[in-house]
């Protein structure tokens, strides 16, 4: 990672802005734009040189994003594959895995999902029961997963399964890459209260995984999963301002400018809250300006609290503090923005064509509580902050050798 002073930061911004001014073309297909972004290194500037990036620091990366937004260019895919799988592969994957999977991820060709949670293993993730048994060069997987976001549309998944039932809860787990389009994978969609069907229950019956598709060492799956969860909790790394939304909702052959226009109001339900920086604030404050231009003192007060929380979140990002702190702040901000929007008047609570923003805000509001659960609940983040950041005594274990969704 390079280090960068103020002058260098300005240079990064100018270079990036010049590149986007010269190359942004809304008439390109999404597919071709995403390829151009990936191959230029300006789509993933924080990834290593030679792996679709420019080895830039987090701060430099934020400048590139600022430059992109200033030109109005569409961002890279905002999907589990880009935000979680790629950085985990870079940390724990070998060359074969990187060569095989990084390019389709960087260019937005494949959507992935995360097969972690089970009906009896959510916060207590180490209690997972899905089994993987070795058969020569392959593994045979059996079990059931739940709350799998995007599972119905995914080409591949990352999967946690128990490879050594005799070992203790954490060391008997391994981390696999699973082909979702093979016999034995049954995906049933679950409808959430927004009316969307993004969640899934996934049952795995004698499903096969090639031994080469194990990420990290056998029995080291807990460590790999914790890397992925750290990225998931990193409120600043999840999603990219105004960028491409989950891949299954994007027509790759459509002109990128058209897809961008469709997503202007915050896009899909989850897209709105996964967006970083000021996008979700802008949507809410625009809504407030339309619905309650002369806000009463209570609404103004709530608006100030949300703005303070946004500043805290930005401060957290610039200081690179523990991801659980950012995750808690982000979840709180989502709830505050929801409450602000809803308090602005009944028009913010209408659905579909009657609504001021075609109902996106209502859906986002209903989805807001989910941000306090996904990737580990608020209570679990508080436990982690207490134990890992403040050094408080560990939570008493329910049984010997128990730990809950944390390293
Ligand atoms: C929007 C969204 C997307 C998701 N996407 C995925 C996905 O793609 N893949 C995937 O695998 N999972 C996914 N999940 C599932 C998510 O990871 C789990 O819901 C979460 O880890 C909580 O597990 P649980 O639902 O089993 O709740 P439980 O673990 O049963 O928790 C119930 C309640 O008990 C509290 N609690 C539990 N343990 C403790 C403790 N030790 N101390 C204090 N309080 C505690 C919790 O905070 C919670 O309030 C998603 C969830 C949401 C909401």
C-alpha cells in the first residue's frame, strides 16, 4: 500500500478524474464498461497492481470514487463477489483460485452468494452442521443454509462446512467455493416484509466440490470466514457510491447510462442501504426538502442527529478503526434516515407509482432493520467491541469451547 500526503491525494483525484472524463461513455454496454473499468485499474484502485488494481491506500481509493462520482460515471458491481469474495481470495486463496475466479468477479460476469447461516447457526456460527466428506479429489456436501442473499441468481457461493466432526467447533470447519448450478442444490426463495424475494433457503444434497476449490487450509475455515466477515462489517468498503447494484438486477447488454438512470433514486432496496458515503443521505434529505421544506424543530433535531452520525461514520472510516464500530454506526444511520423520511409525511410511505420516489424509500425504510442483523447483529458487534477493542472480560460461553460469530 502506498502512503499519500495532501498533494499526492489531489494528484490521485486529478488523474482519476481525467481518466473518467476521457473514458466514461454511457452508450457502452454495462458489460463493456465494467471490463474497461476493471482492466484500467480505476474500478478497484485499492486492489493490487496485476490484480485489476493500483495498490492504492483506502484514502486514495476514496479520492478515486469521489472523482468518478464528480464525472457521473457508473461504478463497479456492488455484490458479494466484489466486496467480500475478492478480498478474501486475495488474502487466503492460492494462484490457481485467483487466476480462475478473479477476472469474472472484477468484470461483473458472475454473481456469488454467501452460504454461512443455518437454521440453528446464526450468531452462533460455529454451531453449523453442514457436512463435507472427502471422496478422493472431491468433497461431498450435505446440509441446509438460510438467509442466503441472492442465492437464487448466483452462479457460485462461498460455503462453510464441517470437515472434521471430531475436532473442536472452530477448527473442524473448512471454506469452499461451490458451483450453485449443479444437481443437488435446491434454492427456495423467502419473501421479506418489503415484498422482495432476495433471501433464500438453500438445501445441499450430495453436492460436489473439487478439492482445488478449498480456500485456505483444511480445518482453517473459521479464520477465512472471519476475514470475510471483517470485510462485510466494514461499512466503508461495502458497496460503492452510486455504483452498479447487485448483478442479477442489471442487464449486462443494456447501455450503461440507461441502467444508471434506472438506479438514480437509490436503486433496489438493499442497494440504497449498502451504498456508502452520502448517497443514502442525499436521497433522504432530497425527500425531506420536497415533503417538509419548513421542517418543525423535532424533525430538524432528528436531521442533526443523522448528520452527526454520518460524520462519525466518515471519521471512523478515515481513522480505519475496528469494522464493528463502523457497522454499528452504519446500522444506526440507516434507522435514523428511515425514521426521518417516514416522519416527513405520509407521501414517503406510499408504494409504487403513487409515491414521490416510486416507492423506493418505503422499501428501503422497511429494509433498514436488516442492517442491524446482516453480517452479525448489533448485539454481537457490541460484544466484539467490548472484548476486542475495550479489553473487557469475555462473554461467558454457553458450553465449553463456544464462541459466537467472532474471531
Ligand atoms: C439483510 C440480511 C442479509 C443476510 N444475508 C445473509 C447471507 O447472504 N448469507 C448468510 O449466511 N446469512 C445471511 N444473513 C443472516 C445473518 O447473518 C443472521 O441473521 C445473523 O447472523 C443473526 O443470526 P440469526 O438470524 O440466527 O439470529 P440469532 O443468532 O438467533 O439471534 C437472535 C437474537 O439474539 C441475539 N444474540 C444472539 N447471540 C447473542 C449473544 N452472544 N449476545 C447477545 N445477544 C445475542 C441476537 O443479537 C439477536 O437479537 C442475512 C441477514 C440479513 C438480515
